[in-house]
């Protein structure tokens, strides 16, 4: 039996590696969020639009589900997902709060003027502090917030392909 022990160990490791490689919803580049199931962090940020006042964490505890989308005008994947954000706001009636991450407010406003504004409100996170508090690893990232201010889902990366229908919308509908 002792003579077969190395073979058994190799086969067990092979089985573990094979299982890890074939997990369907596993993205090796994605860092799992530690914020799922936790309350949104407390914050107050200046509004992006000239007529907008400060936006704080209270806006995410409205009794209705809210999406928080971290974006930037310099972010190419943010452009790619923008059409789906417009669809979420228009066709699905989702309330989306935009957070311009480490962006010049004038450039972020120009970005929204060019592509359309899916956000019910938008804020500026110039130093990236709120993104750190949310656990953002890079833009774009979208969070589903339940009506009581709890983070229930994080969509890592752009909302493209079937990501809207298979991941984000079901997570959003689950907290309605």
C-alpha cells in the first residue's frame, strides 16, 4: 500500500486541479467581495451635476433597491457597458447611482452628455476613498443594494454580453 501512496496523492491533486479549472462561474481574475451581506459604508460625496447637492449613504437606504455603478470617463469598459446601464434605467426602471471614480468632474459630465445619463443621481469620488470602502478592485463595478442599505451583489467588470440577463437582473429582482 505504501508503494501506491505517491500515485494516490498525484491523482488526488489532479482531481482537485481539474475541478477548479472546470467551475463554470469562476473567474480567476475576479477578487471576491467581502462586502456582500454588509451595510453600505457611510459616506458623503459632492454631486457630479452642477445642480446636484451632496450625495450620502442615506440615498441608498430608500426602501427600494438601488444599483451603485462606479465608472470613469477614461474607462474603456465603462463605455462598453453604458448601453446596458441605459437599458436598466429605461426598460427595467432601475434606480442607478453613479460614482465617478478618480475622474475630473467636467470629463465625467461630458462622458454622460455624449452617451446619455442612466443615473438618477451621480457623485464624484475624486480620491477613490468610497471605492476602497466598497471594495472596488477596478472600474466598472456595479453593486446591488437592497432597500435597507445592504449590499447583496457585486457585478465585477463591465455589464456586457449575457451578464445583464443572467447575473445582474436576477440579483436586482431578488431584492425587490
